[in-house]
């Protein structure tokens, strides 16, 4: 079955440093979605990328979808304490009648003052 | 507030027992997804319903079952509970499918099996 891996698993940064998480799928994806889960919270949708090579920005966050549509990255510039949480990428899979969203293993970000 | 409501928020029960988790999707959303999140694991897909019909199944145990009712709310039934079933169970909804849109997650039901 489809597997979605993320690296690193954990990342500690000092506030103001940059952060990047990488996502790799074992299969080609029709789209890639990114979610953020704050400690003790639930996953919240951040963005969806659809096109090969697509790049989207949300303030300090930059999302990229690979040319082969099998990998993606999230880069945060000048991290803040509000960026703390676990970042998941997720890709849809058709399962014969329905679709499921397979989540990556997640990258847990901790930001220290 | 995502608009997805899950009850109960917390549940403590004993091994061998049965529990029911309830989910009300966002108004207008036809798809409901159930995910399990354990401490050291990510989000594991359990099952998807669309407008009352089961559409996709993940690694859902035979002891677990779910359904979606005509009013579109969904229930996840967990029986013969084991210690390893302790986890956070999320319900999520979407307008159509995840091919075209995102999932909106509820706050989760935290199940503790003692």
C-alpha cells in the first residue's frame, strides 16, 4: 500500500531559525495536503498543492510539490513559538469505491526562545 | 472551530468493554472519515463513509465497526477493548472526497482502556 514518510521526525530550533520538513510518497499523488496539529489539538488544514512543481506561500511558510508529484516540502522562515506543533503531509489514495487520505509520519517542531 | 463535533471528549473504560464514539460532520459535508492516533504513531485511517455508504476501509480491526446515519452523523463502535486500543480517535468530514478538498477534523475522543 501507499506509504508517506516524513523527515525529520523531530526538530528543535531556536526562535528565528528556519525549519524544513520533507515528505516522500511511495506513489504518485494527485495532490498533496499539509496539516498542522498543535500539542493537544487536532489536525488543521494548511494548504493543498495540485500541480507538478507548484510552490505556494503563506506568510512565512513555503510549500513545494515535486516535479514527479511524489515529494513535497514545507519551509518555515524565522520560526516563532506559535509554529510549535506537528506538521503532517497527506496524499489521497483511491481504494476502489472511495478515497482515503494517507498521512505522513509527521515532523514534530519545537521552538525554543 | 472546525464545525465537526465529536463526543465524548474523554472516555475511560476497562478491557473487554464496548464503547461508541459519535461524530457530527460539518453542515453540508457528506463524507466522514475516522482516524486513530496512538502516542507513537501518526494518523491511521480506519474507515470512510459517503452519504450513508461505506466507501473506503483501512486497517480497521474486526472488533471495530462504524456506520453513517441518514442525518449524516457517524458512530464508531469499538468492542472487546484491549489496552492497545487506547488512543485518540478523530472524525473528519469533507464536502466531497479528498481528491478535491481538505478534511475538517473534530477535536477527537480520547479513549483510555485500563
